[in-house]
């Protein structure tokens, strides 16, 4: 692989015997370290550590920062307190999705946005196009490394490596200047696996010390490094959307089942009119869970049929590592979204029996 970008942590794992790296949107990233199944199970049962430093971070500051974010995001930024994060979306005027993101409130006039790696340039251009002169935006993506510690043992591991009490953080809360192996980090109780966990934003030049320190400290708790393969199967089981599959410029948040994060009552924002109209007239497509009844595995873009006609397609599918069932998420005509509706999925020219099932497929026990 040539001309691919590498994260600040590549030197810590790039030459490990079991690691397999792939081209992921122009980045050379680990798809697995010891095997997707093993890493998936480690996160569900113990803990896994992910390098997600390819994600993008933007600072948004100024007296009009909140008003600006209210205008460009679907969620209600005014509800955030300092130290609180929020899942949200950027939408086009027609209701399609520019990107999904996290909004961190660092202060009354200071926010940080965390965006998908493949959309950094597009998101930056979109925000700059709509930002008033009174709002200062800074792209700090290259200066920040991002580690995700996920799994039921995550809190115990964090308690063992820092004197700062962050294990009492509520979900989507964060603390700045947490000392981790001599490095100051922003630590939030967030993640993308369906498990408890923490994400750590660290100066890029100091990230290796935290990565290596966490793996040493977490070894006795069953912590192992995990790659993009397990990250995808974990988020899929928890029905967490992936941009480009469950979300896109042609898929609205309402179609993706993310209406909770679209606050139509907060006032005007980009895409509000289209989303309001879609809600009033009826959402034309819905994201469903499906299970194959015949032998086969649903994959992204496989056509889905009902009553002899194509009604949509699979967005993500696999054999669930946790449940050992052949499951998929699919965007289909809303008329066929009721539980137990009989469906067919076309695989290599053959239509296999399937049915609509409840999603998320996995929910952790608290």
C-alpha cells in the first residue's frame, strides 16, 4: 500500500505479527490484530482497544457558536451543558445526510465536533460555507489521536490507570485534562460498539504512550487491541449506523430510524422543512432488521423482495458473531417494515427466504 495516511499509532502496531491493515478511505488501518471473531468476543465479554485516530475533529468557537450549530445540526445544542456530548446529524436542505457526528460542549462558546474520517473535507467545506464571520472554526484533526476503550471491563481498566474519577461519568459526559500515563486527555463515556466504554482524545505526538500503557494495564482484565472488522460487527449488532450504508445524501435520518436526534420543534435548521414534510406525509422507507431463514448471509446492496417486487436493499449484513444468526439491516418500502413480514433476499441470482426481525439485535445487560 502506497500513499496511504497512517495514524500516530501505526508505529505501535503496524509491524505486529498478527495485524492486517487495509486501505480504508485513504488510511492504512488495522482490520484485525488476532481475528475479528476473537476481538468481537473480547469487547462483548472483557475489553478491546481501538485506534480511531482517523476520525476528524473541528473546534467551533465564538459568541454565535451555539446559534450556528443549532442552524446546521438536527439535534438541540441548547440543551447541552459544559462537559456533555450529543449525537447529531448535518443535513442537506432536502433532508439527506451530510454526515453524522458528535457535538462536545466544552463551554458556553466552545464546542468540538467529531466527524467521520471519509467526510472530513466535505464536512469542513459545508460548515465553512454556512458559518458566519463571528464564528471561528479550526480543523484540528491532524493534531488529535483518538482511542476507544470498549467493553464491560472498560471502567475497571480506566480506574486502574488514572487518579481522576471518571468511572462515575454518565453516558455522553466527558472530562478534560485527565492524566493518562503523563498525558492530558479529554475522556468521554461514549463509543460505537453497544458496550460501556470510553473515548480518549489525546495530542497526536503523545498517543503511543497511552495506547501501550492501556494495553499493559488492561492485560489482566482481558484487554486486547481490536480492529475495524470487529468495530463493524459490534456496531452492526447494536444497530448503530455507518455513514455510506445506513446514512447517506439520499437517506434521511427519519428513514434511518434516527428521529430521536431530529428536534423539529427547536426552530429552523438546514433540512428541517424537508424532514417535517416527510414526517407529515409518511416516511417512505424504513431501516429494518432482517434474518435469513434459508442458508446464506445477507451483504450490503443485496436486493430485498416482497410480494414478487424489489422493495429495497441490504445496507449491512453478516453472521452475527454474538448470536450466530445470519442477520442484516435493510432499507425497504415502509409498507413491508412490520415484524415477521416475509421477505426474500437475492444472493447470486437466487432468492432466499427471510423475515423482518427486531433490531438492535444485541443489547448489553446493565
